[in-house]
C-alpha cells in the first residue's frame, strides 16, 4: 500500500511539472536593469551586451536558434515586439525553464540585447540555463 502511495505521489508531481500552466504575464519579463555583462544566479543566468548595428536582426537570429532547439517552444512575444520568451523542458521530467530575450535601451539611449534564463521549479538550475544561453549565443555569433 505504501509503495502505491509513493508511486501516485511521484506520478502526480511529474504530471504537475508537465501540465502546470505558464502565465505569459509572469514569465515574459526582463531581468532587473543592472548594466551590461553576465550575472549567474542560483536558478538562472542573465547575459547583456550593447548592440551596434541592426539589433532586430540579431534578435531574429537568436529567436531562430531558440525555435530550432529541442523541447523549446515560444510562450509569448515576437521579434516585432522586441521581446520573446521561450519555454525549454528537460528531457525526462519535463521541468520548464524560461528564456526571455529582448532589445532594451539604457537611460542614456544605448541599445542592448538581454537574454535571461531561469528555472521555474527549485532553487538551482544546475547551470543548464547558462549552458543553453551560451550555446544559443555561440550559434548566432558563429553562424
């Protein structure tokens, strides 16, 4: 009986992780403005860099890489809106990670691109958002 109870709890937890709705208003948000560079957080990663030239083209290229990534889908936004959020799920358990990318301006009028990845569940993402964002950026810069 105890074994069945454990199985039911595990299956219910896995179902919740996979089926819990993702509210675009909560997840299609940028990180707090703190300047350019990178920031590693326990449950995510922020990358920012000033953009010279066509920022929209770089955002489009990055969005194309994200759309082609396995287990990744667009949650909200568009290149035209200059902000998009993608959901990437882990292979086995289906844990969702949210990656928001957008073009923003500083108070001084400088344009920068931000990519902000974070886990929905737990206090640590085990570095997967950092790895994903670096891989996506590398695909854009190398391509």
